[in-house]
C-alpha cells in the first residue's frame, strides 16, 4: 500500500511539474546566460519585482534592471519597457529612477504601471505594436514569461539575469538556496497550470478590474484616418455645446480654454485666421492642429509654435495626460472636475475621450487612460470643468450627449 501511495505521489508531482519541464525544453534555443549572443531589438522588457519599503531594490529587481542597463549601453536595445505596479513601495518609479541614475535617458524608458503580473506585462507591451523584445528575468521565471508573451504574439530572446557574470550573486546558504529554488519551481508550475486551464486571470485580475472600471468611467470614440473630417469653430458670444450641433452624423466637443470675453486664452486658429493674441507657456502645452481634416497633436515644448507658421485649424491646450507613451501627470492635485481630451496612437488613429457624468482629477484621468487597452502615444487635455461637453451622433446612432454647463467659445467638430 505504502509503495502504491509513493508511486502515485511521484507521478502526481511529475505531472504537476511537467509544464516547467516542457517550457524549458521548448524555449531552450531562446534562453541565454550571457549578453554577447543577444540580437539587437528595439525593446527589452523588465518584469517588475519586489521593492523594499525604504525604496531599495530587491536582488531580483536589481538583477533585471541592471541587465537592461547593460544591454542599452552595449547598443543591443534602444528602449527599456519597465512593467510593474506602484501599489507596493512605488515599484515602477523606483526601477525607472534606478535606470535614470545609471545614465539611461528618460525618453528611452517606457513604464507600465499596471503590470500586476507576467501576463499583464505581456498584454500591455503588445499594445505598442512591437512583436519582438529581449526578456529580462531570472531562470525560474523565464520559461513562463516567454510562453505568456508568445501567446500575445511577442517573440524574442530571454536572458537569465541571475547568471550574468557582472551580476553580484545573493549570499545565502546552500540549503536556503535550494529551498527557495524548490518553492519557485512549484509556484511557477502552479501559475502555468492556472494559465493553461484558463484560471490565471481569475486568480490575478487586478489589472482587469481597473480596466473594467475605466470602461465604465470613460467614453472613447475611435476615429480612423481618412474616415472622418475635423474642424474647429469659434463664436465670440459663446454657446453651450448642444447649441453647436447640426443634427448631422457628427461629434462636437468643447475646445480651447477661453477668457471672460470669450477670446481664447491660448493659441487658436480657425479657417487660417488667428483668433486673439494670447498664448500659453509653450514649455507646458500641446498643440492640436488640423490639416486636410485630419487631427495631429504635437508637444510645443519640443516643436514650438512659430509666428510664421500657417495652420488651417489649431488649438493650444494643456496639460498632456500621456506624452510619448508615458504618464505625464506626476502629482495628484486632487482637484476634481468634468474632463474631456483628445488622444492619438502611433497609427494616427484619433480618440475622442469623455469622462462619464463624473468629476475626477487629472491624475485619475491619466491613470484610467493608462489602464485601457488603447496604445496612446499622446493624450491632450481640453478645457474642463463647466466647459466640458460633448454631442455624439456617430455610426447612425446618438450615443452620447453631455452638455456643457457654461457657454463655450470654440468646439472641435468631426464629421464623416
């Protein structure tokens, strides 16, 4: 009897650990313990790991970010994608700051604040439209990371960061080391089985819950290039947003900030004519401009507005909520208001964004946007508060009416 139980336990354990054995064998040609054979890629993915309460990195986290820094210095990668969560000791912020302190330029670091687990990291990286990367993590985690990212159609090479020669190894005893290795093996097998059986997202669903919350709070209308025509309109007397509508298939949304006399408080051009003389600080603003009916967004801190520049339509606003894929609001002012914004992705799809019947801060607005599945490159905030309003009659149905409380002097009009 004892022999049968022993045999049963042996085969049960063998079956339980099977995924790790299979994955390690399947990806054996994609796993490296040195950087020399790594092919050049646009991105390296740094999977988040524990950060201590004093904002120092755990050995696991430090090994991963150090490998990314070394790959960047070797010219093997152009950008670093850091994924994790700030719910525990500002994990992502600390990892990013570590890289900055080691000389990595800020514009070469992309952060994902909603990488609650490995699968979230893979899903969020896939939003950027890249299908290759260098995966940086430890030996125990790498097979599962490669597998989950492959399921999101992301391929590449994995680096066993704990075996790199420039990495300082943890000084722990033999038995402690083997115990940790055994625990990690069982944990990885359990997580892999849960993923295979479709239970993974039910066990680890924080990002999904935030995404569902964002879907309830935000209305986002996607506009495909050349399938819409946009313009900006101005009225020196002002009208509430619903009074601007023409009852056609259109979207009308509040536009530029304005003064009490209804003149714009920033740069505004309508039908090739400058309205007013004011301009915001270009170091802190963005420019939404329209040529040939198509919307573009640019950072005036990088590409300032020239006095000799000609625009068909243009509207200066602030602040950026997302800039170059990155969160642009660093501190939560806790000032809540109605909100609207215009976003753009790398394929020049435009997104008209409205907060549904709720007042939120700009920081909250930004985080809801980051939690969606939309691969925003830039999102520019529009005049908010009582000026916030939208009328949407699109794709044959009136799908949104949220009127402004006050008259506004300009709107963005979008037609088919």
